[in-house]
C-alpha cells in the first residue's frame, strides 16, 4: 500500500502525524517505510531522532535516486539508528521501520519521464518489502505531487493500492486551502486526470486529516468562561458548516488529531512512555494516531463518498 | 590479487512459482543470451555472465586514491522458480601499464579490473568491506542491485509479491592464501546490523568461488526470512490461527528450498562444512522448521476440536460427508491436508 501525505500549507503537522502513523503500524507488526519527498526541506530524520539523517543525507537520498545518480536509495533503519532510547531496539513482534531520507542538498526538480519511470521502479521495489510506504510530499502543488500522480497512473503500478491523506488545521483558511488543493483548477484531481487517472476513482482515494484540533467540549477548556465556551462552540459549528460546503466535511475525513502539548513544542514520535510514564503527552493523541493507522487499511473508511 | 563480489537475494516479484520455461524467458531479457538451467536437485536458472566496464577509484581503507580499469561480471539466478539473486564480481590484478589501454585489452580478460601503481591488497580489502565506502569508489553491489531491479521489472512477472520480504546483501572477498598455505579454509562471516553480511575468506583463487557465495547468500536469505516470519508470528502470545496464518508463507514458499552445497564445487565444500559447524546454518534451520510445524499442528488440533464439537452438536459423526475424494489430493495447502488426514483416521477409528 502506498500512502501519499500532502497539505496545502506548511506547518500543518503533516510530517509529524505521518511519522507517528507509520510508527504505530510498525508496532503492530507491519513492515513500514517513510519516504521523505519533501524535497525543499527534508526533516523526517529529526522526527525519528536519527542524527545521521537529521537534515537529509548526502549518501544518495531520494533526489539522487530519482535522478538515477545512485542505484539504491539510502535507507535508515530506525530501530537500530535512532538516538532516542525509546525508539532503539525493535519491540517484540514489531515490523521494520525504515526511513528513506531526502538529500541534504536537494531542492525541487522537474517531472521528466525518466524521473517518473524511476519513481515507478522505486514503488515496485518497496512494495516487495513493505506493507505500507508513506510518502511525505511537500506542501502545496509540487513537482513531487505531480510525479507521484503520474507514476500511480502507470499500468506497472496497477496492482499496488494507493491512498491520499490531505492534512489541514481546523481553521477557516486551512479548510478552504485544503479543499482548493484537491478540487480546484490544477488541484490533485485535475492533475491526476491529466496523467490518466479516472477523476471519480481518484477522489475516492483521498481523505482529509485534521490536525491540532481543539474541541470546545474538551476538559482542557473547563477553565474558560461560559461566554468564551459559547463563542468557541459557535466558531466550531461554523467551521463544520464551511468544511461540509467545501467537501472537506465528516464523510471526507479520515480522522483528526487533538492539539498536543508535546507536539506543540517538539516534532517527535509519541511513545507509550510519554503518555504513561512521564505523562507529558495526552493519551488522546496516541489514540488518534492509532485510529488513523487502523483506518488507512480499513476498507470501510474508503468506501465511495 | 583479490576477488570481490556482492550477491543480492530476494523473493521474485510473482505470485506463483515460475516454471523452467518462464525462468528462461525472464532471464533471457537481462542478457539477451540463453540462460542455463538445472532441474536437480532443485530448479536453477542462471543467466550467462554479462560485463560492465569500469574505470574508477577503487576501495581503500586508508583513503588512498587507487584507480583501476576493466570489467565487472554479473549474472542473475532464479532458484526454485521463486528466489532471485543478482550477483556481480571481479578479480583485481596489478596492471603492467600505468595508463589506460584500449578497451579490447580489457575485454580479452573478462571480469578483471587492472589496478594502477603498486596495489596494497590488504588496504583495498579492508576498504571494500567497510559498511559505507565513499560514493565515488567501485560499487559492485550497485551493479547487483540494478540487475535485481531489471529482472523484477520484467513484464513477464505479474509484479505481485506473495508475502513481504527483505533483500539481503552478501559482500564477499576472496584473498589468495599466501600466509598460511596449509590448504585449510579460513573464513569469517559477519552479520551487519541491517541486511548486509560480509564474508572474507582465503584459498586458491578460482571463479568457482562465485557459485559458493551465491549458495551461501541464498541460504542466509532463507534463514533470515524464516526467522523474520517466526518473530512476527508472536508465538506464545497470539491466537493459534493467527500464528498459523503468519507462518504459512514459510510452508508454501520456502521450506523446500533448503539444500546447502547443492551447487557448490568440490573444493568449496569444506567451507560449507565449516559454516555448518559454526554458526550452524542447518541446525538453526531445522529447529526453526520444527517450531513452525509444531505451531501448525497446534492450530490444526484446535481447529479440529472446534469442528468436532460442532459436529457433535449437529449430530453428524461423519467428518468427510460431501467432500469429494480427490479434494484431499488436489488441495495444495498442507494445513488443510492435515485436517482431512486426521479426520480420516478418526472416522476410521470410530466405525
Ligand atoms: N497534534 C498536534 N498538536 C500540536 N502541535 C502539532 C500537532 N501536530 C503537529 N504539530 C506541530 O506543528 C508543527 C508543524 O508540524 P510538521 O509535521 O512539521 O508540519 P508539516 O510537515 O505539515 O510542515 C510542528 O512543530 C509540530 O510539532
Ligand atoms: Mg514536513
């Protein structure tokens, strides 16, 4: 399974949420890999605390591989290479957790046919080994998004299922931007169709993920005055209405992740220790990640809209 | 002189096992020439050696800038219609010239790279086995990787994997046995922390060494893959049915492929014998296989007790009613077959 993670804006929580999703699938025994296609700013190494790939690698990362400068992409085994003790050492029954970092000196490059072909090769190669390949794309309309839309339309990849996660924060601007990224002119559906995807079928493979959500009913907000709560409640209702109108509503949503104090301060994987031992992170956050990790593979969550 | 190579091993990207004809078709595409095949003791298909010209920096642990020119041989092998190997190797020899000669000179000695200057073999050998050599030195592993890709991308394959597996890489280095000269094999196999293994050994140089390395790489991959399946099955924690399901790829695709030494020439058999003593390849394999079979039996028994109690509830003592006789033969899944077999015995005992 290929999962593409995209967002219209930067800083939505796309990388952090995606990393936590693959981590939770690995814990459940799946072989997973995380591909850093955010060619402008490769950062996935930092989230997994892999210092050798903190800002990408100079040993043949994703860019070098796609441009055929190296035969095999550089890979990092998180269970053996992470500097964080909670991530080092594969837990019993866990699957592989592999990071394919970007190049430290990368930058975008245009989608030429040879690059698309190499991308197809990469996805086939990884499908041999991994149950889940999560591809972290850059924010907005990028060459990377264009390339994977072209690649997944190719007959060679017909047997490999793919899905899209569109991340956005729960604000007016983010809701409108996320909808635009998918539905507007030159959005994902348009570009996908131009590459030969069936627009309706492609739309069925796209779901939205809300990040850093504050629920007005949350006990964290119990200190607010009742007028403030009433106001929040009203805003929230407006947002739901706006989301529904923009086809980003509940039915198109795969899940939502609550605002977490730890993630607000640091981009990281939330391990059980953070929740139960040191109690710095919220249980609701890991539950949300787990829920997303389940739904990615749950056919019922991907039935026609 | 030194012979160095790297073998990559992985599962062929095809749902079913390939027949001999299909193996030939797939491999023909990589070299354009007719592959060789063997039927016994297992189906082997090997593409003819193909050459890649190289003119580049050579490995060195001291960081010395040594260069060489020549060719690297590579070939692809399919074992049992199921496992793919990409293998590349070259012999490093001292060049009589200190500059590049016409290509015809190098083509006259296929699979040889001539080293300029005064080669320090030990330094080159150490450089070759370091986990992350500089990006600009000769990388025979990249050639093996490319070869694997070329076969896996073949349109003759359905590009579906029966189960997920990791490729392993065996980087090997064969040195002439000058120092000891007592004819006894000396070798060191090291498992890296990821999928890389390194093998250094000494002896009388011959290219038969390649077949030995491929055979070792194959069995190391089988063992690695089996261990992974066992580890994921969570024996002792998960439910029997779940464990059996997680182990079933081993039974369906791997267990019959274990034949260490099958393709190895006489002079290299002592190396296998040494590996059997330490670390004990077949010992580990046999105990893993026993473990898998035990788990499958446990699951079968628990399935049986379920069906048995259902049958008693239905008041139907006959376990095979309505099942055509040949079903038991035609069904290829060993788990199922065993259920029928035991059910047979029971019904006979009852009547
Ligand atoms: N659920 C959350 N709660 C609070 N902060 C979050 C949450 N998810 C992500 N963040 C923070 O938001 C910032 C941007 O996240 P990041 O994953 O880097 O975004 P992107 O990849 O979309 O640019 C980071 O500082 C991250 O820690
Ligand atoms: Mg990011």
